[in-house]
């Protein structure tokens, strides 16, 4: 057992010495690579980062504006997926064929760079699977503030475009008109009856008719309200050019370019002779 322990210790020491030699050789190789390509490792990130910084500083400024909307039908996850599709159409230059955006001027569509749907906690709406009908925010990035009102209307029309929503709105509209016609006729009929009876000698009938007319008028008002406010998407807080914030991408993009330049410099140093 003692001999076996000595042999194991000798084997372990040998492996440790091999690991030490490998580590020293690796660090020496890295230091040699750094020393040999020191100029490129410093210059390349500075050049790429500087060019990127100047590019974004001299390019057309972009702005971010937000709107808060509430909804009646469907779930917020569906609207989040619709915004994802809208962003895909922006990148593929197909936004002109999207509902709500197909009637906008080309300049207004061209000003839209990105749309983000987030919940009130600031989280991406695509990951919010809760079923509660809680308002959410739409954040747009644009390079022109002149078309914000048109973009707001286009986004509302786009979110209202699913067939399910349009069918429900059409049904509510038809139902509200039918209710208005019914209660209007009912009130007219009660008024005619009031004109025909002797209200002085029939106080009980008068009271019943007045109560029925008041009830019919209240229901008529409710139906007229349903007709007036028959919408799915309601804008609680819209886009406002005065509240839009300018976005400065120059520093963040310059850092990314500098990191890319550093990695590129290491790659060139490793593979060149």
C-alpha cells in the first residue's frame, strides 16, 4: 500500500509539472501574440469604434415616442405577435401592404424604424401570458416627428384588423342600432298613450307610463353610447411630438464596433503567419 501511494504521488507530481509547463507555454504564446500585434490590437478597435461613432453622430437623428392603449377583444399576447410581424414588414420594406399603413404617405411609413410592445412593467409583451385585460404601451422609433398622429391612427387600425375583432365590432354596431330603433319606437308609443289617456283621473297609469318611459330613455342612452364608443382599441395616451425623446446610438454602437475590432485583431494575429 505504501509503494502504491508513492507511485500515485509520483504520477500526480508528473501531471502537475506537465500542467505547469503547458500553462507557462500558453501564457508565453499569448504574450508573444500580444507583443507582436500590439499596434493592431490598439489601432483596429479605435478605428472601427471612431468611424462608427462619427457615422451615428453625423447621420439623421432618431426619436422615440410612446402611446398607451387599452383593448376589449383578444389577449395582449396576440397584439404582441402582431407587432413582431409589423417589425418584420418594416425590415423587409413591406409595411405598405399592412392594414392601417397601406393608406399612409410613403414618407410617414419610411419614418417608422421600429415598434416595441411592452407591458406597464416595462417587459416585452411577447413574454406576458397573463389573461387580464391591462393596458400596454407601444413605443415607436422614428426619424421624423411630423407623422406621429398618422402613425398613431395606423397602429390602432392595424391592431383592430383581425377578422375576429371586426366581426365583433360589426355585431355590436348592428345590435346597438337595433336597440336604438326599438327603444325609440317604445318611447314614441308610450308618449302617444300618454296623450290619449286622462292623466288627471288615472294617476296610477300615469306613474307606470312615466317609469317605463324613463327606463326606456336610460336604455336608449346606453345603446347610443355603445354605438358611439363601439371600438376595440382605445388610446389612453397618444404620441406627442413634444414628449418624444431623441435617441443617441453613437456611444453604444461605437463600443460594439470597438469590441468587434478587438476580436478581429486577435483573429488576424492568430491566423496570420
